[in-house]
């Protein structure tokens, strides 16, 4: 399966089929790099799409290592520059890493069990402590999931699906649909990007009186560079929403204060933007490996090959 087809199918866990594991190495300075690329590092074969930073920005979680049965990959945690790598999972399943809890103690990920024929995949949402202990299954297997986000207090989780957005307790249990469709012939593919305790001041009176809200993207028509994503801010009390704009993007990731988002398209163009203005700036070419630091000032991204680079994010506030 090619990267383009995997993205088109929305099967984020298909990234486990691409890279062969390599030993983790320390930071490698970049000679003759451009003005924004400041350093490079090599991790143990991080999977395509996402790396996630801890809230303090000192560690990353990623999927990698040699492939096991039916393409299984493991989760690893390393420090900021790719050193002190620790494997935190050891079972035979595909895994897509997700975000750390606000206190930095737990990590969400999506676990996918592939049938022997390779024709069916069953997913579930899992939480694990950052040291690899305390694995807990939060959702029943069989629910098709997209990457989740934590509530600011770490007690609840919102996840995306092909039919809308859902919510679940951080302790597991029944899921609650926020909105979506039950029609099996209709898609309402949604990805949550960030859970905010209050809307940004930049929205002014549009979100006056709002409390907790979620930034999410839903995908509509296809273009040459991927599906066009429409960005919304959803009021969790009333389910009222505000349309923010649109961009061709894949699985965007947000800084801790949601002042910066980063995403890429099918052609490998990597962008950063202020989500409240949607002013995308193309900053690099990317092979689908990406992680945005919590402060929104650094991006860790991959080019074609094992090398990952750090990039300074340009100032987007005044645009």
C-alpha cells in the first residue's frame, strides 16, 4: 500500500507498513542547512504521521522498531534529541501514538489488530503510563478511531471517527457521541485537534460566554493534494460551532496554547498556521513524520530517509 492510498483510506495505522527499524542515534548537527533547519536527529524508525511531545517538551513518543507479526510495531519514548530511548509496549499489534496527558504521566494510542488475511482491522483506544506500566483499554475493540485529544484536566478524551466526534472518560467505559451520523453510506470524518478551557480572545464576540471548546477538522471534497479540511470550533456545552476556514491538510497537530498548528498534504508540503486566522505558511518538505513542540516554536519533521530535523516555526501572530 502506498502512502497516498493509506492517507486516502484514512487508515492512520497503515503507517506501520513503511519504515524498517534502525538503532536510535544522538543529535547530528546540520552542515550547510538553510536558515530554519537548526539540527537533525535519528530515532529508531518513527512511523509516518505523528510524533507527540510530552507537555514539558523534554520527551517524544513514537512508533517504531522491527516489524512483528502482521506488521506489529512498538511504542518508544525518547528525550528531546532522540537519546535515552525506552520501549514501552511489547505486544503484537499495530499502534498509532497519541498525545500525552496534561500531567505528562500517561500516553494515549490507538491499537489495531489485523486479521491473518489482512482484510479486516479492529481498533481500540488504549492508555499507558509513560514508563510502560498500567496499560488500560478505554474503548471496546471494533470502533474505528482517529487520533484523540485530552481535556485540560485530563479526565476526559475526545476522539474522531468516520461518523463524527465522540467522548469517553479517561478511565474508560461507554462512549458519548457529540455529533455525527448513523447512516453507513454517509461519512462525516472528523479529527479533533485541541481541547481548550476557553475560546481564544482572537474570536472576540463570536464565542462570547463560551466555556470549554474543541478545535476540530472535518474532511469534505478531494483535491490533488488531499482532502480539503474545514476547521471548526465546537462549544461543548451547547454544541454550537464556529467555522474558521479551510485548508488541504492531514492530521494537524497543535501547540499547547493552540496558537500554532502544523500539518502536511499528500505532496509532502509541511505547513504551519495560526488556526484562528488560517494563514498557512509552507515551511518544508516532509515525508509524513511530524511533531510540534508544546510551545509551538519548534517542529521535528522527517525528510526521505531516517533523518529527522528540527525547524524554527516562523512568527504567525501578526499575519
